[in-house]
C-alpha cells in the first residue's frame, strides 16, 4: 500500500496550473478528461506520487457523478485539498475487508492513451475526507506521476479526523501521514524540494 495522489479541486485548470508553477515551481501536464465524471485534470508529477489539479468541465455529467459533485463542491480559485488516494495491488482484498464495492474508471490523455483503473471507497472518502479511497491501476498502464528526477516529493500528509478511524480503514501501512483530532479533512500536504519545504 502506497500513497498514490492528492486531489486539489480548482475552478479553472489552466489558471491554477499557472499559479502553482509561479508560486511553488510545480509544473503540471495536461492529464485529460474523466468522461463519466464530467471533470478534467492536470497532473503535477512527483515520481511515485502526484498532485491532481481537477475541475468540472461538464456540469451536467458532474452533477450525475459522486466524484464530479465532490470536485464541484470543493473547487476554489486557488485550489482546495479535497481528498487523497492510496495505491494497492490487492484491491479485492482491501474492498472485501471493508465491504466496499469496486468500480472501474478511465480517462484518455491528450496523447490518446487510455488510463484504466479500479477503485473502492470513493463515497466514504467524500463523506470523511481524512479517509483515502483505494486505487489499483491496470497492468501496463503508464503511471501518471512518473518522471525522472522529480523536483519535489510528498514528505507527509496532515489529516484532521479520528486516529482510530483512519487506522482501522487503512489497516497495516507505512504511509507518510499524521492524523490530528478534529474535523475530517486533508489539512495540509508537505512537499520537500531542493529549496526547502512547501506546505499546501
């Protein structure tokens, strides 16, 4: 089980991408559209993880999707941390332990490559943002965060919520998280760079 990515909901993808690069030196690439969710994203690749800038681009489709609704509700001009995902190669086992349904998802990148995955726990993550959803990428799918010599890396996530609830949800893990008692949220992402720490 590994940290996969952190979701940042924005109102305007292009403007947010420019802002993240100018303020933090974090460049992004066009990730493509989630056809079933009414959203599109830009990826800030960090090697084995990534930040996902995500925005609604089709309001009607987003309104019919729990993921699209989540993004629409959380989006701000400067970007708001709304959730996070954990990568696993044992999704069936994790979903069975937590009694979660498994869903399939995909998006087509600007180059025409279709990225496919299965996930579980999105509705629970929406309800309690301190909990991640679980994702298993299809075999052979190029990982969105892959980049040689990433300029930044996620040092840790700071979560608000119940320590026991998060521990029970995740089971045994070595994830870089810190949980502080309080409302369920992704409170901060701490990045390490050559120039020092960035706190989002």
